[in-house]
């Protein structure tokens, strides 16, 4: 049941609320996936001697996202949700404008970190807003609907990015980021009431924040959910950083990559929809366990089939199916793991969302960066790293189920 109804003073339907929250979360996906078709162009322009470094365009944004996530939640707990989103939007736009004029890869990576810092406000404060209004399985159900809409962004973003690049070059994608952020911020400013009443706010002081962080990490359900989420995000970020180079260098399909990515993301988006339909009946733990178990089987099969040495067309088909399964697995796990981690937090929603998101994002990016640089022309590093991550995640999930049964 909802912890609190949507503000009665606003004529906002739940559908509009879900769409707004989904667009906030989608800022992250759009900022990542719209850049994928531009990686070879950026490599040619800014790092022709080491083209694999272009992958850092993705992971540098994620590193900034993780760092910003750590402070966005506590700030929103103290100063209100809408104000922090507005500040984040300004930072995000500043990073996008810097990216448009960056003369070197170093400057471009700095711009991407700045973008990530700003995008953290959209991502993490939107989760806190949902937690302000909903709890338990109802929150997980609503987050699944948010993730379903969010899943459409990766499907469309590479196609949109490729179209912009064909018209205005890779720098034009940063202009699209400015427009996207402007529309979202204006919509929120006009349509959303501040969900965190002044009497519920916490002072922004070092000692209470550190105390709240300790409280978040001390809870075994939250702590284990963060670890599993870190591993699930590692599978996503690792495969995202390698997918375009694999299409281009392994299978010689760079031109068709945006269309294939559209199909993969569209199919994978059904994972969040399926989760929304089944979560109330099966529960979060069972859905996560099913997704991780299936990913273990599919990754073992993908590695075995690559080692056998199938014909190129068959190898490509295996990779597309496997990559789609990784995206599908994210739809079945990340929303549920967020809900599990946030469930015991109550009044600490903003700080909890920040700690959960920061630890999971920074941890997963720290693993994904070196794995991504191991790309040597085959999908094996991606297959093997995903297999290791989901094996570890499944083992931790068994412990999480035990603690969750005791807590709830």
C-alpha cells in the first residue's frame, strides 16, 4: 500500500508521476547510450593512437554519477528534493556545454564526469521521491513501471545519437543533452509539488550524515543488497563499454550497431515489465534469484559456444542473444535490489538512496574500467566477467534471502 498518496493539491495522475520519474532516471541511460555510436568518431578525433580509450567516455560519466550520488541524497534530505534536482540540472548542462567544445580527450572526460555529477541528482533524488510516497512491494511495482519506461531510452538513444552525429557530428549529441535536461527540469518545476515537508528534513551536518551512512551500511539487508546490486551493475557496465567495439571490431557491424542495439534494448525492456507483473506474487528475492541463475546458464553456454568456434553468423547470433540477456537481467534485478536496500530505511530515504547508489555505482565502475580495457577483439572478456559477477551475486543473494526473511 502507498505510504502516502500523491499530493492532493496537484492534478497529477500516477501515470504522469511515473513518466516524470522515469524521465529523470532515463537521463542517465540517455547520457550513456546516445554516446555509443560516437565512440569510433571520438577515438578517431581525440585518441587515434589508443582507440580503446574511447570507452572511458562511458565509464567517466558513471564515475561522476557515483560521486554525485553520495551527496545528492543527503542534500535533498536537508534542502528539499526539487531544489537539489534544479542544481543538478545546472551542473549537468554545464558539463554538456563543456563537452561540445572540448579540444582533447582529457577535457572531454572531465566534461563527462561533470555531467555525471549533475545527473546524480536526477537519478538519486527521483528514487527518494518514490520512497517518500510508496513502500515495500508497491514501491517495487512502481519502480518496475519506471524501469519499463526507462528501458525504452537505451533502445532509442543510440539511434537518436547516430542521427544527430550524421547531421551535426558527435559534438551535437551534447546539445541534445542540454535540450533533454531543460525540458525535464521545466516539467518538474511546473508540475511537481515538493514531496519532502520542511518538518521532515534533516540538518546538513557532517556528524548526522556520517551517522546516517553508518546506519545504512549496518543493516545486513541493505548491505547485502548493495553488494549484489554492485555485481549486477558490473555486468551491465562491462557489457555496455564493450558492446560497440565488439560490433565494430569482432563482427564488422559498426554501421548496423544502433539498429541492433535498439532491438536488444527493446526486447530487454520487457524484463522490467515482466517484473512489474510478477513482483507482487513472487516477491523480490525470487525474481532476483531467477534472473541471476538464468544469467549463469546463458553465460556458460556463450563461453562454451565461442570456444567451440562457430561460423561468424552463428557467433554473432549467440552474442546478440547473450547481450540481450544481460540487459534483461538488469530489468529483473536492479529495481528489486534498490527496493530491498531501501525498504528498511524509512526517514533516511535520501541518504540511503545516495549511499546505495554511490557504493554500487563506484564499485561497479571500478570493476568495469579495467575489464573494459581488456578487450582484445573477442567477446570473451565480457562473457567471463559477467559469469564471475553473477556467480558471486547469486551466492550473496542466498544470504540476503535469509536476512530478509528475518527482517520482514
